[in-house]
C-alpha cells in the first residue's frame, strides 16, 4: 500500500472511529437514562465497542514503520 493510500485509509478510519464514538456516547446516555435496563442497547453498545476496537487495530496496523502516526 502506498503512503498516499495509507493516508487516505487513515483518514477514513479516523472518520469511522469518530462516528462510532458518537454512537457509543449516545447509547451510554440512553442506558444511563434507563437505569441500565435495556438489553438491546447493551448489545448495541457491545457491538459498537467491538467495531471501535477493530478500527483502532486497523489504524495501528497502517503504521508499521511509524510513518503516519
């Protein structure tokens, strides 16, 4: 992958990660308001956190030579 491609992918992943962070905060807020009683929202939150972890892992793998981070 070229440095240009890495840079573009990096920006795409950062954008996706930011969107997930917003969704995670939204789900957390809703769960708190519902006194943590929504199994659906807990599952949604778990899924969002897994996606966030995957994106973070992908971001880290882009920087094998410490070139963009």
